[in-house]
């Protein structure tokens, strides 16, 4: 069976030195897709996806993805009032994926200005499955970056099915595993592999 690296080897030639801004331009306006074993594509698997480092630098992402800091109103049950709570999405993402900590913020798990809950966590893989209203997300850490994708069940894939957790999880785990197996030497290659998965 052809592995991801072999499958995309011919597309990588001459692109290893592309700049970060080049990666951003490359994915602007493109949708998340996945190549099947028969060579055909499943399109629009997830709504948003990104590869970010632990400091919050986004190496590659879909246009609608961001990690920001802001305030939200959270009900204080003891006082019966709404309190302003600071949300730092980079910190939240790191805590959830690296430590399985979903209580780092009183406003809950918020990523890309969406609220999630931690459905399942694998501490060995540093892999978090998140659920949210009308969708969810999957995020997995490597030694230097986090791969994350967000799906929305109101979005429809090219085969008529709504976006779903299974395929979202599959894309994230596949790319993160490739990054782990490749190591720093093939980091740029793995970035390109991920972007190949999110465009046709």
C-alpha cells in the first residue's frame, strides 16, 4: 500500500523552501479534502484546519481559522451576575492537547471563537477529541506543533454526507502521525502533505 509520503512525493519537488506567507497564499480559499485509496477525492471533510506551534504561530491554515485572545461573559452562579472572563485560545489549545486539561479557562474550551467540550483524550498520543454544538474538532500534538481540524455537521461533503467526526479525526491523526514519523528533517514535507489533503 502506498504511504502518504510516496503518494505525494512527486508534488513536493521544488517546494521545500516555500515561505510561511507562501503557504498561507497556497491554501487561501481552498477546502479540506482527502484522497481515497482509488485515487478519487472526498471533498470538504472539515470546515477549518491548521498546523500551529505551541506559541500560537500558524504555519498553515484554512482562511477562517485563527487563535485569538478576547473576553466573554460567563454567569457567576454564586453572585447571580455575568463576569468578564479572559479567553486565551493558544493557552487553551496547548492545555487541552498537551495535558488533557479542559478547565484551564472558566469560559470553557474555546478555539477559533467556538466553544467545545473535551469528549475524549489520549495522553499517550497527545490526542484530543472535542465536541461542540453542531460539530466538533480533533487536535493532536507532535514534538513541535499541533494539528487541528474543525467539522460542522451543517456542511456537506461532495458525496452528500454531512461533515463528521470520523473523517475529521482520520485526517488529523494521519497528518500528525506523519509529522511524528518524519521528524524535523521532513517537517516541510509533512506540511505539504497536510496541505495536499486539504486541497484538490
